[in-house]
C-alpha cells in the first residue's frame, strides 16, 4: 500500500464517520424493515443527512399513504432539534418550553414519535424517521435502527 492509498483510506473513514452515506442508508433501512416486519408493522422508513436532506426513503407494502410525508418530517425534525421526536413531543405540549414548535420551519417540524438522530462516534450523522404505527411503535423501530447503526457503518 503506497502513501496515497493510506491517506485515501483514512480520509474515507473520516468522511464516513461525519455523515451517513447512501450505501449505509440502504443497509439501515433493510434492517429496520426486517424489524418492522417482525413487529407486524407496515411502515415508511426515511433516512436524512445531518443537514436534514433525504438520502433514502423506503415504503413497505401496505404502509399508510400519509406515512411517507410523516417519516420524512420525523427524520428531519430529529436532526433539526437534535433529539428524538418522542422527547420533543413531551416539551411541545401546552404550557411547556417548546409549545408551538410544530408550527415553525414551514411545517417541517413534527412532534410525533418515531424520529431519532443517528449518532455515530459522538456526532449526529443523520436522522431516521419511521412512520406506520403508534408513536411508541415508531419510536421503538427507530431506536432499533439506532442500535444497529454502528454495525451498518462499520460493515
């Protein structure tokens, strides 16, 4: 291995740890889909980059039509506010600190559980949104996605 090849390999690893790429997105969506199938959930799974732009979206058979838009909003929201959407929902209720936040950012913010920031090596590298069940079911599926993220990133 020559010097340039070593530098290229190091740069590739650094770049991969800064954001989720398309290949890792596909692998993550496949794992989340398998998990949703086990739970009997027909969902839409969306992964966005750390800036909130969609990298990939996967629609399972028989998913609700509305879940497409909701999954994108969940992924976006999780990186926009740097927290799971189920946690944001708690502090966005009347009388709470972030009440009304779901009315900002041209309606892109949602306070429905199922969105989670994807953190890898201490950095937010993207967001995951799952929509198809209850807020709690979607959150659990997104948590599962986060739990297998390191495996996906290091594959």
